[in-house]
């Protein structure tokens, strides 16, 4: 089950470690190599993490000038340390209605097929073609092809620009998509074949769940301890103060009330930390946050890299502030 994820953890080329190896802290398995940060080579942002079978996957946005974001690479790993690049798993040529810029992947598995949700064209009104699309493949590494031949959501609802989607499967088997830009967020329930949306329990198709005035983009949802956690990014993605905040509710439709910020810039590590995903290793209840950040000294807003660090909860279930590191996480 991908929660985008949060993912529940249980190659085409020989995997090599992209992150610099470093000795882990003594209290954290000193005999295991570390991932290092960044964990992927090159400029990548908006990382979507997933676990399919026994393999970890990351599907990032290619962080280039807007008109050059015309395809996606994927990366796979058996251990969070050694990563293999799979180039061009989805190309803009495979999407007939996409004319410029693909970004913000969300990838899930259903009935042996893999579904790749994405944002395209950055539409500004309902007269433009674009929004949220979905592609499908028979393998996690693709190649992915357009499922619908049109956007899944291609118009504005409740003021939310149709971008930055996250797909979440609840315990009862229902699939939801949370999305939105321009400071508004919606939740929809997806049809079982991902061909469209169906009414929520209250009869609405597009329900606004904007958690706070600070909300900007980068939605994510997961369930823990019977409660629903909603996470998102605040600030401008090109600015140093980009950050991640969260809220908790008893239902996926909320209401959600902002609790606080859990990931933000560190003047000794990096700036612009946000648009994240999660990995949950159920065997020992370890949580990992996969996110992008801007290395110190970089001024281009496109110079973003993908990093991974541990995420912890307190006894009440609140998320503790994440400490960004250069070391990353140990192999598992």
C-alpha cells in the first residue's frame, strides 16, 4: 500500500552508491554504510518515494527551467544506499495533451499495474488545457503511457489549481487524491480504475480541506494510530524559507488544523527544504522523510537535490522536528 507515499516496506544496471559514505552514529548500527545526502546525483526535486516488493523507489521531478521539464527519471534501491537510475520512465511525448512541463509525481501499485500521477502545463484558468494526469505501466520502471488521453482533473475547484497531487489508499480500500496550489487544497475519491472521481461520503466531488492560511502546495496524507496526518509545503519553492508543516484529523476529509512546522532550512546544512514524501518500515516502525533542498551557496531556484533523513514521533503522536543531515540514513 502506498501512502506517496507513505509506503510500507517489507535492475537494469549494477547499483552504485550515489551518496558519500560516512560512518553512522555509534548508536545507529555502526557496521552499516550510510546513504549520504544528497542521495541522487544531479538536480532533482519533489521526490515521490514508494516501496514495490522489496525495492525502494524514488520518482523525482527533473529540476530544470520550466520548459525543460519534459520527462521523469526513476531511481531504485535495495537498501536506501545504493541507487540505480532508470532514465525517461515517462516522457512528455507519451502525453498527447501535455505541452510544457511535467512535475510532482505520485506513483502507486494496483492489481499488478503501476499508476503514475503527474502535473502538467501549469494552467492558470479553465480555458487552458492541463492539470493532473495519470499514466500506467506494467513495471515500476515503465515505460509509462497515458491512461486517459486527457487530464484526470483539468479545471479549478474551490480555488485550487490542479497540481501537486498525492494518491492515498485508506484501510477500507478507498483511493483518495489530495491536491492543490494557489493556497487551496482539495480531496477527491478516485474511481477504482482511476478514470475519474466519484462522490465522497457527503456527496461532494471536490471537497476543500485547506488546513491553514499558510498552505501552499505539496500535499501528502498517511494514517497512523487510527488518525489521519496531512502534510504540506509552505513558502515559495524557490525561496530559502520553503518548509513542511502538518495537521491531524479523525477522517481523511478533515477538518484539519495546523499543528506546526517539522522541516525547514538549516543555515549549516541547506535551505528550501520541502515537497516531501515518506517511507514507513513497518517491521520496526521506522519513518523516513524524502525531500528536496537547496545546497548552501546555490542561488538558482532550479538547483535542488533529493535528501533522506529520519522522522520521529513523540508519545502523543506528534511529529518531531526533522534534523537535516549530510550523513543521511543507514542501509536497511
